[in-house]
């Protein structure tokens, strides 16, 4: 589990670097270009998910984690593969811990318990 976490942290850091550079270069006049860049990245992830689903292969683990983290308060405790899916253990801000099942080919959240 430690190796998966280390790989995940490195993947997230590498994936975040281009976004940090793009937003750092953005003038402080408002959201403008930063929003455009974020939408392009999000569209790119959707296209990757669509391509992965069509070919029957799994999405990259770092993309799965980013999708789960998006708009969800709290922190990730771990990830494990389960067949074609991933199960992300998540701790919400209030301390509640849940397992979030994510389709490994599309990145869609299947369930949470």
C-alpha cells in the first residue's frame, strides 16, 4: 500500500505542475485563462476516460483519484484495485470514513458506502 501511495503522490505532483505553472503565469485580473485551462484539462480527462473505456483498459490511477477528490471535502486514505474497478477509502471532514467504488475504465463513481 505504501508503494501505491508513493506512486500516487508522485503522479499527482507531476500532473499538478502544468496547472500550477499556468495559473502562476496568469495575471491577477480575474479567473479568465485559468478557468479555460482547467476546462481543457477536464475535457482531456473525459476524452482519456472515453478512450480507455472503449479499449477495455483501466484509466490511470492518478486520474481516478483526481476525479474522486474533485469537489469532495476530506482526504484520501488509500486506493485498492477491485476487478476492473478501484475502491478509494475516503475520510470526510467530519471524520466519517467511506469506500468509494470507481469504474476503472470510465472514472465514474459507482457507489459509496
